[in-house]
């Protein structure tokens, strides 16, 4: 048996052995990343005065007035994760959350890019990576998108 055949056989075995993990892994990614943003959005809604203060004084959102940025950011942190969790319009929702994630880093860069905040910035990288996986591979079989796809004639 040639080396190429051995490699192909080994790769085939590994692929078959791990194929069952794709759906639960995508499900876990969806729930984990959605939970992070839902917590943040809920915290903003729970204390709107503090949220407005942070957007006026601490966060430096480009192009938008602070009050509009607060509403847009909070809405994005509540609507997109809800869609990601149930797996509806998943790729679009993950793209929307990616935009929220990037804007959070841009708006708070004066802190996140400072010494001592590497772990906080790393969280945004992690969320961005998980969202990229969902954008590229979709939500998996345990989603409304997959259910709807299966119902098409």
C-alpha cells in the first residue's frame, strides 16, 4: 500500500469517526456566543441610564450619536443572539453579531488595546472566530434553518 493510500485511508477513518460531532459542536457554538451577547444586551436594558452614560462618556462609537449607538448596540445584542440560538437566518444573524463584536472593540479600543486587557480582547477574538465558523458552515442540523430546508418541496 502506498503512503498516499495510507494517508487517504487514515483521513477517511478520522472523518467518519468525527462527522457526528459537527451538529452538536455548531449547536454549542451558537449557544455559547449568543449567551455572551444576550447577557450584555440584557444588562444594558436593565439599567438604561448607566447604558446611556457609558455610550456618552466611555464608549467611542464612530459615526453615530451616543443615544442612537446605545439603542443600535443593545438591539443588536438582543435580536441577533436570539436568531442565532434558534438557528433562524443564522448566517445573517452571525454576520450581524460579528458587526456588533467589531464595533464593541472599535468603540472600546482605548481600553481593550491597553496593557492588562489582553484577555478581554481575546474574548472578542474567540467570539469572532465562533461567529465566523457559523457564517461559513451554517447552524447545523439542530436549527430552524435546517428544519425549514428539510420542509422545502
